[in-house]
C-alpha cells in the first residue's frame, strides 16, 4: 500500500476534480493506493468532513 504524501489534486490522470462524498458531498482527499489482484489500482479516498471512505478501481493497462 502506498500512502499519498501530499494532498495535491488531481491525483489521477484525466481526473479534474476529486470525487465527492456520497454522504455530505464534500470533496474527498486521496488517502492511499493499493494494487489489485488483476494488476490495476485501487485508490482510496477519505472525506475530510465526515470521514467516510470511497474506493475507485482502475483496470490494468
């Protein structure tokens, strides 16, 4: 697991804005990145307001 040392956004290619929290609609910050079993990436985001989490997976290239 790789932790993001900075909160610079955007952190994903082609992503202009960070995802919004589904609970409170606040912009989320990138928490860490994990490699998936298929060789892709799973990016974990955390809401800075209500601390809920969301993950977004990308396919292996």
